[in-house]
C-alpha cells in the first residue's frame, strides 16, 4: 500500500533532518514524501529541490507567498490526493518530533478499517515520549476542553502526525480552515460533521506513539494557548450539529 507524507516547511534550510528522510525512504519503498515549501524566506526551496534530485520518492510543492501551516498542509494534502498515486496520505512535522518509523504501524492500523489514524503522545512505561512539563500540562487542559466541546473522546488533538485514507482527504480538506493554529481540532470537527458522531468514534483511531520528543524551535508560543478558547468556540459554532 502506497503512502505519501505531506511535510510543511517554512524556513527549514538549517533544521530539516535531510539524511533521516532519505534513509527512511530508501528503506521503505512504499512511502513517498511531498515537501510543501510555505513561502520560505531562506534557502529552504533550493534545499528541497536538491533533495528531490537525490530521491525519486521526494516531491516538492512550492507555495507563494507564505500562507501558514494550516494552509500549507491543506493544499499539500489535496495535491497528493489529486496528483499522486497513493492509498494513504499523512501530514508530518518537518522536525521529526514524531520519528518517521511511526508511519509504518500507523498505516497498519489504517488498514484495519480506520479512516483517520492520529498520533497519541501518551507518557507511559516502555515508551519514550518526552514532553516539556509546561507544554504537557497546557496541552492536557486544552485537549480535555476540546474533547468536551467536540463531544468526542479524543485524548491528544495536537499531535503533528495524522494519517488519512485517501478517499476522505478531498471532503475533509476542500475548504480552507477557519482557525490558524487549531486546524487539527477543526479536522476532527469536520469529520464528525460530515459523517456523524458514531462513525467518528468508530473510524478514528489514536495510535499510542512509541517515541516522541519536543524539538527546540517550535513556532507555537505559550501566548497562543490564550487564543485557544476563542478558536475552539469558532469551531464549535461552525460545525455544530
């Protein structure tokens, strides 16, 4: 089964772990990567184009001007669904906070009949999930509120690794997102709005990641959590029903 990873990139010329991507793709021939350059102002586009020359599994979509991560992900997902031969499409953070090795078990779970498989950053015995304390507790509070407002038993809304069955990508990503930072939550709300609560509970699977680690350089600031309640209310009003 073919899988495409959509990786949004903004000013990643000095941060993208290029060799990690190339090594993974060499070992996993059924997986390809679509890097989406989101109007970068450094040498990201040129770096991605060099990667594309080094591997047939690497593809580059250049978007100008910068439109933000949500729009880069949306357009990349639609491009992969419309232009590329694949069964599953995922979006993945460029810093590899979620290691690429987690793609394979997520695809296996999708093959069991799930429409969406989303990474679950659960700190537990035997797992190597490392989160900064403040971000962890803020995230837990946010996820609890989001779960209540969406009326869905979701534990981790904001993990940057999510995989989708190709057939549902166009319905889910056709419209622009109404929120800037909470498009992960908005996707779950859209799915529930389109297919109903019962199907959302039965067809979305939270896969407990074996490894995840906070990477320095995140563009999400603590102040953005203050905006979260307003953004959640926007989502609730838009997708209520």
